């Protein structure tokens, strides 16, 4: 599911992000980036599991946006997802925030109407 928050695109993967669906999530993310999105947040509040394939997609999106002077953040991870994410070391590479509001601020999104 995707939503718009000011200037930012917010994606909400649900349940599991793993080898079985990582490719389709990657295609979706890269399509948005290739079509001009420059501020992207992945809200993980509905995500129960992430595999190395899912983390690879996040890393690729982050790198693609950085190369195009964009910004990328993930937020609102459940404890199991956050544990896997931290073990991988991605929290050192990708902006990781506890809330959607903080992630939106991290990507520099301005609210609608400002």
C-alpha cells in the first residue's frame, strides 16, 4: 500500500518481506524512484518479518535515491523486525526512525499546504 504525506511517498509493506515478494516490492519501489520520487519512507508498522532479500531491497532503494539526491528512511519497526535489521547493520546505512513523523522529517518532507 502507498500513501502520500506532503512531498513524500510512504510505502507500507505488510506481514512479510522475504524472497517470495521482495522482487515485486523492489520493482514497485524502483518504478516510483525512476518516475521522480525523491523522498521515500517505508513504514514497517505492519511488517512482521523481513529477510535478507527484503533488506536488500531497502538498501538498493536507499542507494538509488542517494545517487539522485533524494532521501530514504524506514520507520516504526516491530521489535523482531528491528532486531533482524540491526543485526544486519543496515541501521548504520539507512535512516531509521521510531515514528512516521520522524521519518518524514528525516527525508525533508514538507506537509501539504506549506
